[in-house]
C-alpha cells in the first residue's frame, strides 16, 4: 500500500490582501494543505487579527503576524503575491530558514536574477500567472506561433483592475516571450508598447502590446494572430482570483518535498 502524502504546511505573505484572503479561503477546503501562518507588513492594521475572520470564514486559529516573524515559523512553502520589494525580502528570509516559496508577484525586472540565485539553494516556483488555463494557453501560443510563423501580425491585449501597479502584466510579457522565442525573435528588440500619433505602416516583425486598466477586471488576455483573410485569437479571461489562488496551492503541494531549483507552472502541470 502506498503511503498517503502528508499535507503541505503553507504560509501566506500579504495574507490580508485580496489574494491572501482568497488563498486562506481555498486552503481551508484543500485537503492537501494546512494553513499554518500568515504575514503582513509590520505597520499593517491587521496584525493580531485572525486570518480566517479576515477571509470571511470564521476563526481558523492563525493570527496575522509581522513579516519579521517569518524566519521563526515552521512551514513547508510560503505563497507570496505581494510586491517585488516585499517578495525579495521574503525570499531572503526563506533562504535563511531553508523554506520553499511560490512566487506569484509580478513586475520584476533585473531583480529576477536574485530569484534565480535563491533557487540554487531552495525550491522556488516562480510564474507570472498561476492559472491552469493561462498555462495551457502558453502551450497553445507556442504552437500557433510555430504554425503561423512570419505570415501574421501579432498583437497582445491585456486588461486588469484599476489597482494593478505594473503594465503590461507579467502574463502578457510572458506570452510575448513565448511567441517571440517560437519565431526566433528577441522580445526586447521587437516589442512595441502602445502607439500614438503617426506611427507609420506596421512592421510584421514586431509584437504589439495594449494595456487596459479599469474597474475590477480580474485579468483578461488575448493574443491576436492576424493574417491575410483570417484571424486567430487565443483568449483567457479570469472570472475571479480563485483561479490564481487554486494554481498557487497546487504549486505549493507540488513543491513540497522537492529540492532546490527554479520551477514554473509548466513544471507543476507537467506541460514541458
């Protein structure tokens, strides 16, 4: 008889935020994880409150603590949807404490090198989008770009809520990277981020990006492949944050027990 795998003990950074509360809610119904700790910035008004009450569940016996307490806690995986600066601080704490981390934070630039360095010591799942559907779209985009090649114009359109800090979204950038790689291009050299005025005829070798920030849009992404006489679109729309939180919990379960390395959702879902 095979052994039943133990539950992954998870901690959540930014536990009082929108994603943090969704993670607490879904973790309570996930038999593969147990929620053991939640953290917020030291000046948060939610310090000391029960994380379950904040999530609308009722008390779960886990009080929100300051980020400074992270090092002292026993857990298997930290799930982090915060900001680049906060995530890097949490990452350093996880390295010191030999804890794994799932990073859903976006907006990293050259700082990505710090994540890659940390992954030489601990297990890290780092993905711009934790949605299972989005990661399936990544595979479809690679196929579409390979088949359609240089015979189409490619545009990426993304929309998010008015509170999102970075643009274009990390998911949109990753989509662009996948398409560019399939076409043998370097996104840094072929991306066009918005147009204004007399921009002239479109260069087919470019990949265009358009960004919308409005209301409470959770996350919409469309990649258009437009050729002579036909148009192919690959679209993903997130109805709520549960799709991202559910993927992050799946990543945490998958990462538990694995050694050091930099992984993404393609690894978690077995899509490589």
